[in-house]
């Protein structure tokens, strides 16, 4: 069996989702009044990642699952190699930053380096309700949620196989599940599911991940038409931005992400080069490092700027804020090449030395 085709536009999309989350976290450091609605909805960039994750994992592994070639241990190790080294590196980095700050006599939020939350973070279960506080590198809650979805992937794959001849029903079921959970969860917890992190983050990934899996079934059973796919990508992209901008229900934005993803995948299969530019693809490849490094960089840059420029608060002038945001990208590229990629390859090599299975990417 050959390798699945490389859907480059979906890799590029990861960069824009990551930067949307970054703006959500960094905007409060800009010395302006108020937050634009589109920026305030930046937490939905995580939902985009979750839909992408379901789609791509089915793209890479579902055929093997159907043919009986799926090896669960290989799959889990491959996914762990993808996420854990950067998670561990940023966890250690935040701990070192907290220790240095305390040694320098600076005030540190005790939750940032809360030892009570460290075991859950090390075990990647901080989004399962096992972390008492949102400490350390907080965005890693979504990596914990991803790990939860990886562990349950055989269940998602089994459901996809059962519905492979009825992809429309699979999509309707996934959308219905999303709407039901989004409506039910606030009644239980008092908050929206899309704002859940350490307490219910593991549940938060289930609806968008299911949508991604269902859309893969639809994608692989429908012929790709270039113009229609590009039009669909434009329409669903505009719908995603508009629904976020005008504060439509989050379920609508998540559904629009799904439409955008399947349209881009269709366009790529039809031969379109939209989203396949080498720079855009590279930025997508380092998007995980961007996402994981953004909070440690925030702690370093904002605190140093405040201290040495004698700023009255942690609100930065526009020019300095632009430097702060722009510098994240080369910093993440360094982390990608020095930590993320070599560690991933080393872990894959260790596993290969222990077995005979060729690991998928």
C-alpha cells in the first residue's frame, strides 16, 4: 500500500489556526482599549486543529484499520513522538523560567509552577480533570486532549468503518453530536464546551474530532472538482470568519471549519496549488512549535520589556508588540529544528529498533 497523498493546504491551514490562538493570548499585551471580536474568538483555533486532527488521522490510518494492518502500539508511539518532546521541553522551560524569576525576587503566579499540577502535565492527563490548577504551559491542555483522542482512535475508526458507505449519515451524526454537546454542556457546568480546558478538555475534542473523521469519509467517496472545491473553500472560509466575527454559535464556526478543510482537501486532490506554497507549508510544519512556545515566549518577552523599559503595566506599545509577535515565528522555527523534529525522529528510531513495523508519519 502506498502512502496517502500529501494534502499540503491542510498543513498550511495549521499555521493560520496557530496564529489565531497566538493573537488571542497576545492581544491583552497590546496597549489598546478593547479586543476585536474576531481576536476574542481566537480560542476556536483549537477547534480547527481538532477537526484537522480527526480528518488527517483517518486519512493516514483508516485504510490500514479497514485492512487489518493497523497496529495500535505503533500508532500510539508515533503520535507520542509527534507531541511529547515539545511538550516536555516547554514544561521544563516554564519551570526554569519560574525558578529564575523567583531567584531574582520577581513575583510569580503560584499556579504557573504549581507542583500539584506537575504529575498530570507529565502524564499528559491535565485536560482529563486530573490537574488541580491550570499551571505550567497552559496551552498544552489541548495536547492532553489530543492524546485522549489518540487513545480512543480505534473507537472513532470503528464507527467510521461502520458508516463508510453512508458518509452523509456520518457527517450528520457528527454535527448532531456537536450541537447536542454544545447545548448540553453549559447546563452541566455553567460554561461553554469551547471554553473548557483542564477540567473538560478531553470532552471538548470529541465533537470536532468526530466531524473531521466523518468528513474524511465524505471526501474519499466524492470526486474532486477543482473549481467547485476552490469555491467551497472560499465560501466556508468566509463563513468561519464571519460566524466568529459576528458571534454566531460556536457550533456554526466549527462546522464551517469542516467545510473549509474538506474543500481544501478536494482542491488539492484535483490538482490545485492553492495553499501549497512552500513558505505556507513550512509555516504549517512549525505550527506546533509556534503553539507550544507562545506562552513561554510571552513570559520572557513581556516581563523583560516591562522590567527594563520601565513600563507602567504589561501593555506594550504597538511597535514593540509587533516585534513580540513576529519574533515568535523564528523562535518556533529554531525549536522545531532543534527539539521537535530531531526528538521525533529519535523516538521513531528507538521504536523501529524494537520492532519490525514501519511507522506512518
